[in-house]
């Protein structure tokens, strides 16, 4: 059985004493501590007194406390006490995520405007390093692609055009696209992202080596040379 707190038991005893006093004296002047003070109307005290059973019904009622009643036959129900803080003190869980719009897209849009403005102003005051007009009667030797395509041109000297132009670049791009799905570690520390860092490092080093070979180590006829012996055959 659940134990009734001491303050509720004292309150019940005071109410029982008030009820007994109301039967004999009508109105009783008491306070919550049992001392004389505030007057309590008799009709309010009568509400707390149990109804008197008829004489014939008293024979069927057992002398002990009723089933489900508390100590001394008290039939008051004890409600669950819930602290106010558990209901009112609600705090939102902090998160480290923001919406794409407007936080990300606004920043990207402003960055694009800034870069476009810088490029426009730079092109007004600085001339581009362009060569002379092409002469179809004179083909430059060696004929090199722009520096950002020299890696592909270098691959064409080693493999079949299908392999050098489609297969190898396609595999590299596919691995870069699948890297976030293979390495799902959310950490931003390089030591925790060994797979992603290794994949990007191999990709950059592979492409950088090909571009450097095509830029500085390819001479007339796109043959392999040493730039410190045969000179430098590279123009922006």
C-alpha cells in the first residue's frame, strides 16, 4: 500500500476534528494549524463528513476499514505530484545545421557576384596573354593544348584514345562522386578522413604530374625532353 505523507495525514486529522466539533457546536473557529482564528461555516464542514448509513445497513458493513481505504478508514485519494519544472522548463535541442535557403545560397550568390566583378575589372586594366592570330600555313611545333588539358594530351601518348579520353577520366570522376557515400565519417579532421584525403591526394598528384610532364618535358613532335638541356617549350 502507498504510504500517505505526514502532512496529508495531519490535515485529515484536523478535518476530522473540525467535523466532530461542528456536530456539537455548529461553527468552529480554527486555523490550518488547529489554533482558534478563522470561522468555517458548518455547511462546508458537513461536506467533508461521511454520510451516516441507515441502521439496517450498518449490520452489513464490516467493522474494519473499507477495502481500498487508507489508514483509519480515510477514503481520500492521493494524486500524483508532478514538479512544475518538468512541464514548464522546455528547451530546444541545439543543432549545428542550417537551411540551404537562404543561408547557403545567399553566400554563394554574393561570392559569385564578387568574383564576376573582380574578373571584369581585372580584364579592363590587364590584357590577356594571347598569342598572334593563327596562321594556317605555319603549324607550331610542338602543338600543345591549354595547360588544363595537357593531362589528357599526355594520356593520349600512353593509351588508346578510348582509354585515355573516356575510361580513365570517367573512373576518376566516378570515384570522386562516390567518395562521400563510401567514407561516411562526419568528422572534419583530416586524421579521421583517411580514405577521402587519400583519394583526393592521389587524384591531384596524378593529374598534376601529367600536366607538368606535358608542359615542361614535351618538345618538338611532342617528344620527351629535358628542359634544362633542350629548352622550355611551354607558353600560357
